[in-house]
């Protein structure tokens, strides 16, 4: 029997996580995937319900009453089966980056898979925040129904997220969308994983490579996982994005629609117009060009929050973040 090769993929939202979880991890014949996937309409589902329960316990300490013995037995069985067939075992979820008590969660993750390696994919903070806004931040979510999907401008979203970041009190909202300033403090989170699993067992990759140089990205990732690399594989050649954010044209449409109709939903209230609305959105999604840009005030906020940590991260792991455009 081969030795186990176990990995946690610490997915950041809007850093290629869904792409890896849908078109790479589950399709590579030398990987045993133990994570979340998505249907075509980007509805999430867990192929193994045990993986979903364990993930929920790992990232929500306030609900933790101990791992269920059956769930522990299941993950151990899946790891053993992967090793028996010479496969890398990969446990992947975006929530492994959303930890509210990282020291506790990392300790529990190590308890579950003591010999795990950590794979982290980073994306420039000034880019990932724009993508999160276009994906979820542009519409009110965690509010009463009458306010749901109310349009929020990027400047409003940025200022609210910054205010939430500065609120360190015990009544901090658990809205991950406007908690993203804390979440993308890469140095802080990676350090917890390095302390828990060992610095040499933390492997850092970059979304910028996945987006623009997929061959090099997957060559590096397969090397880390100890699996074969095929430069002609579909995941390399097609490089399909999953769970993509709204385009600037879609956001402009939502701005105008909200100004005229508020949060009125055609699909919900006038089903006969639902197809028309969907067709309009499809055309807007296909329209590219233009984008949100952080202004100098917003960039200065990000420099004050992340530059020192990015420099420490670069030094600790030998990363050239400056040439990649990260704030240092």
C-alpha cells in the first residue's frame, strides 16, 4: 500500500476555487477529491455529505460539539482508499479561508488530517475585492426581504467593508461579504496554517497564473500534489471559469434597474418577462470592457492594511509579490 498524500486546498472566494473544484480536482484520475462542487447553475453540493458536515464543524467553532465518529471514520476510509490506489487526497472548500477563530480551526483540521499539506491560491487584494463586490457585494443580501438585492455602489461597499474591518468588538456581524478585508489578510491566515502544519508543508500558488498562464499554474499544482501533468488536458486548454462575477455592463444595468424599480424582480413577480430579463443579462455578460478601479484613497487603505503583511509573507516563503503587483 502506498503512503498517504493528503492535502487541504484553502480556497479563497474569487481566486479560482470553483474552477479547481469543478474542472480539475474531480476530473484528474490521480486525485481523490473530497470537497464541494457546483451544478451548472452554480448551485453548490457535496458529493460526500460527511465532508460537508466536517467542514461546517471546522469553520464554525460556536456549533462544535465534537466530530461525529461516523464522519471521522468516513474521511479516514477515503484517505486510505486514495493511498491504496496511489492517489492524492484533496479536501477543498472556500470556507477554509473564512475562519473566524483560525488558531482553533487549524488545530482541529490538523486533528482530522495530521499529515496534511496546505495548498493556498492567492489573488491581489486590490483585484479580489473588486471581484467579490461584483459577485456578491453589489446587492444587499443579509437583510430583511424588502431590502434584499438593493443596489450598492462599489464605494459604498468598500467603506462598509472597511468599517466592518475596524469593528473588532464582540458584536461584529458575521456577513462574510463585508468581512472580506479581514479574510484577505493573507499573511495572518497563512501564518496560522504554517504554525499548525509546518512551513515546509504550505504551498502558495497565484490566481494570476491560473488566469493568464494556466499551463504553468497546473504544472506547479500537479507537482505539489505528486500527480501527472498533461499540458493538453481540458482544464489547461479550456481554462473554464466557474462562478464568474458580474461584468461592468451587468452592474450598470442593475444600477439603472434599481434606480427605476427598486429591488423588483421580473423573474419572481412577472414570470413571463423572466426569459427577456435573462436574455438581457446574457448579452450584458458577454459585453466586456471597462472595470471598477480603486481610487487613491482606497488603495491607501489597502496599503495600510496589507503591505507589511505581504512583505512578511514574501520574505517567509520566498515569493516575489512586488513583481506580481501585490501591495508591498
